[in-house]
C-alpha cells in the first residue's frame, strides 16, 4: 500500500482510510451490481482491524461517490 504522510494527524488518518478502502474496492473488481452488503462482507473478511471498519466503510462511500457518473435517465455508474 502507498504511504503518504503530511504530518497532519487528521489528514494522515483520512488518507490511510481512503487507501485501505481503495485497495479493498479494487480487490473486489468492477462487476456490475456490487452491493453495499458485498463490500461489507469483504471488509469483515479482510485484514483490516475491526476498529477501523466504520472509517474504511465511509471512505469507500466517498470514493464511490466521487467516481459516480449519472446519465440522462437518473442512473448512476462507477468506473474504477
């Protein structure tokens, strides 16, 4: 995993969460129809400490939201 430290505690924690979430999302692939439950199941079986699950989950939501593109019919898709 990449490690970028800015020596700003809150920034460094958020960056670590985003990188863990990105790594987990990438390991799951980009299959259509992946659900929140699929992600959470992968999170539960990952090597990520349970105390960090909530923050990694929220980071994954942030990443997916940033990657979402909508079409004229109101459907959203993410491309990794």
